[in-house]
């Protein structure tokens, strides 16, 4: 129950100070503010926490202001091991990990975590995030599933460039993330934001809303390094409010890394797009990637008179890969199949890789880096940087054109609207 003096809190387990705690086979249900909360509130203290075989469910916002209601909250100087945890119908954030005080750091190992049906906090109907990890944290995530949460399935972020988040993640599933209840926006599968080093393998992002995954730096001082392999991003839906977007992957600003062994299929508006205000960034190496069957945005094809695209309403989009505004992409064995524009480039560069093994479709055994097939337009490229020739770099003998309605167009066309997810991590 909450404290009588101010109607605050009501936590199930509350750990503060210098503590070494081990818990197993625990049910936390119908508590308030937090099911399990651990924080030192000081850089001079340390908590060691081991929690396994937990169920944390139906944590409610605290009575006085309707804030929080989180399943698990970990702050400041904590070494934590979480395993075999089931979280269901908590509020605000299922698992929240952040260093709110200067000079503190968290080390977290989490495995076999299932976060389901997180509800928004009661005060403003915002969030409902599955897992949020922010600022100076070193984390390993293994066998994580986030399903039917709101706003974001998983958020990995720093608030500023002087913080550093290091993430190793394996066997991640994020499905059916819904838009925020308050304004019907977002619903992203995974958000990776600002000064983050991310290594992620074996990931499924399915039926999320607005964006499957976004990798983004909000300020020019942050650098986001990523190595993503063995990923499927499919059937991302347009958002509930505008019926726009539905992008598979967005890589924006100062993000650098590689995507290897990926299938990006059946998303809306854009399969993958890179956009920036920084020269040659994002800088992404694509290796063994298939981008296919990108659908037009829902607002364009809707027959509902109340549904109208607010951004360029007469443009369907539905493109495979977009390289925009100073971005740089290198292609090693990329297949782009059945989109409007297979590859669209505006003021960006696309280069051929050095390890290309795709067949060129001929009997001479030639190899190419890029296979464009069954698109309305295979390549739409315009406003290219001075000194850059797409024909010389990739569009001639390093590409196989197969069954497209038009192989190449230099006509200027509209490009999608960039995203700004920074507001997702305010008020941790």
C-alpha cells in the first residue's frame, strides 16, 4: 500500500543503499509505483541484485499523481542479473534501467525475459514501453521477447553525448508494438538513440507500428556504432493517428555500422532509409540483405474520407532502399524486389562492395553487388554529390536489372519525412 502521509509509492520490493540481494521464485502482483525497485541514490553505494523465476504483473501507478506503475526499476550503481522473468500488464515501462545520478554505472545481464501488455501511465496515457535502458549502462540481453507494448518495444538510448550505453543483444523478438494511447503516434519495435554501441544478432521485428527499428543520433556529438546481423523486419504498420509511415529500418544522422543477413519484407512506405545532415553519415555496409514487397502507406490507399496523408498526400511511396542527404551506403549482395522505387538516391552515395557474389544473370559466371528485380523503377537517382557517378560506382556492370518496369530514372521525386524520436526518453 502507499504511504499514508502523501499517498506515494507502494512498491513490492524496494532496495536502497548497500545491498546484496538474491531472489528466486517470486510473484509480485497488484503493487504500486514499482513491482521491484533497486537504486543506490549515490555513487558511493552499490547494490548487487540477482533475480530469477519472477512474475511481475499488474503494477499500478502511484495514487497521488498516477505516475509510473513500472514492473522493474533499476537505477544508478547496480550490478544486476535478471533471468526467467515474466512481466505482464504493468504501467509506463515494463523494465526500466537508467543512471539518473552522475558518476554511477549499471551492469546488467538479462536473459529469458518476456514483457507483455505494458500499459501507459495513468497521468497522461503516455508510454507503455516494454524495456527502456538509458545512459551509462553495460548490458547483455539474451532471449528477450517484448509483445503488445505501446510506443516502443525496446528503447536503448542516452540523453546526451557524455553518456555511454554498451549493448550486446542476442535472440530478440519484438512484436505487435502499438501506438501511444495519448496521441496514437509511434509504436516502434526498437529505438536506438544517441551515444550507443550496439551489437545485435538473431532478431525478429514483426507487426510493429510506424518503424520496425530506428538508429538515430539527436546531436552531432553523439556517435552510434552498430553491428546488426541475422535480422528479419516484417509487416510494420502505418501509425494509428495519421496512417503514414510503416518503415522497416530508419538510420539517421551520425550512425555508422553494418547490417548483415537481413530480410526486410512487407513494410510500408520505406523498407530501409538513410538520411542525415552530416557528410558521409550514416555510413552503412549492407551484406546479404533482401528488401522486398514494400507497400504504399495506408493513408494513400485508404478509402476512408477521414484518412488523409498530411505529408505529400498524393505520393504513395513504397520504396525499397532510400539513401538521402549525404548518406553513404556500400552494397555487398543486396537484393531489392517488388517495390515502387527499388533504390532511391538524393544527395547520397552508393558504392559497390568488395565481396560481391550475386550472379549477374548471364552464362558467363559474372558477379554483381546489387540485384534489382520486379520494381516499378529500379533506380531513381538525382541531385547527386559533385564528383560522384552512380553509373561508374554501381549502376552499370555491378548491378543486375531483372523484370523492372524502368531500370533507371534521373527525375527528381519526393522523399519521405525524417523521424525525431528524442521525446521518447524524456522523464525517465
